[in-house]
C-alpha cells in the first residue's frame, strides 16, 4: 500500500489534479527506511514545480499486521474491558482472490459496480475486484458484456460461491425478469440465477436446481473462518468432552469440530435450510440440530460445559 504526501511551503495549497508522474522519476532516489517495515521514497515530480515533491510511503506486510494487532488490542481493552496485550495477527492463506461473495450496486446513470470510498451515491463501473474469487470476476465480466439482458430496473446484484460449490447470481429487483437469455449468453452450467424482493421472496429463475438457499449466511473469507474455528476449539475445547452449545452455528462447522473432540453438541441456528443441507453432509449422533432463534431455546437445552457463540453483526439479544 502506498500513500502520496505532497511537501509544500507551510500554509500553501497546491492543486495536484493535473500533475503527472514522469516515468522513472522516482528511480533516481534510493528508498529510505524510517521505521521497521515502512519505506519512503522522495522525488521531484515534474520540471517547473521547483519545491513540490512527493513522498511515497509503503507499509510492509509485517508492519501492517502489527498495526492491525494494535487496533484489535485496543478494541479488546476498551470495548471488551479485557486486560490483554496486543494479539499477534496471523496472515491469511492468500492476500488476493479470497472473497466468495460480492455485492454490486446500480446507480441512476445505470453504472454497475462499487461505491467510491468518498461518495455514497455514485457508483463506478467495475471491471475487476482483486480480492474477490477469480471465477466470480470472470462471471461478472461475462454478465457485464451482456448487460442489455438485465432488467431495466434493479437495485443491486450479488455474485457468490455457495456452500454447494455453485456460483449464484442474485438480482434484487421488483420488476419481472426472464433470466434464460442471460443464462444462455453466459453459457456456464454451474450458475444459478435468482431474483429476490425484500429478504424473503427468493425465486430461482434458471440454472441447475440446488438444495441450499444462496441467502443463507456464509463468511466472505471461508479459509480464514475455518482457521478461526479450529483455533477457538483447540484453545477452549481440548479433548475432554462434555456438553457444548454452538449458538448461531450455521452449517455446523464448529459443531463438527466439537463432536470430533468427544462433545455432545446442541447447535442452534434460525435458518432451517442451513440445517437441512448440513444434515446431508454430516451424520453424527452427537450433534443435535435446533432451527430456532437462540434466545428462544437456550432455556430448554442441557446445562453446558462449553458455549461457543458466533453472533450476527447486530449482536445478541440482551436476554441471551
């Protein structure tokens, strides 16, 4: 990550809109390390701008992780009220192409893509997102080349890789849409086409039939989520067995790890479709599936030796 800092005379404002970096302009200067993992490079960016220089600052991966560790440590101490040192942030398995879901918006000018960080209303046309799964981005480029086959009005389009391994296109629109022409143009046999109105009115229009709703919650970075689950279970679960609650358990990934360590697990999630799919992929008499809001059923569960909670972003109800 690089940041450009303009150096100017004190209190002097400079318009940089029309400044162009000459090719190789920075090459005349050696990098100067000012901190561990932080490198700066100074250069004069154009003839005639006698006193105006830029400093290119790069923060290395190790320094980035230390900074993130300080942010997490501050949150644990200030919000969670825990006395602890800054944690060590583990690197992801891969720096790019890890997201399995992306939501694109459509603005009044019919551009489809992401919002700029400094403008919540306008959207820029997206050609690629470097942190999103490459198969999704190839699918998006195919859709974008046939955007005339999309309905005239829609709010957003979601592309995701589902738990079933298929790619899903979810169009949020209140207008009727015939998806078969776009499905034929995309010509990918693993892609499911859906429309959704609100949160519940989900309807599959084209593509192979699937036994899991694409609206069921999935972590955007599945690899990291799996590592976190294993780390949590290893640190608190051990192999001693007992009764475990897995609240907001989703597809039962944590329940599977606990059952393998000898626990009898009650896994609770509000989405019954998730449990129907999970039962097909995991047969274990030590896992009990409860499809209900967690706050409504915990009073009926056996007393736990261990509780693991992965709540939604809105948090847990106070009575839970």
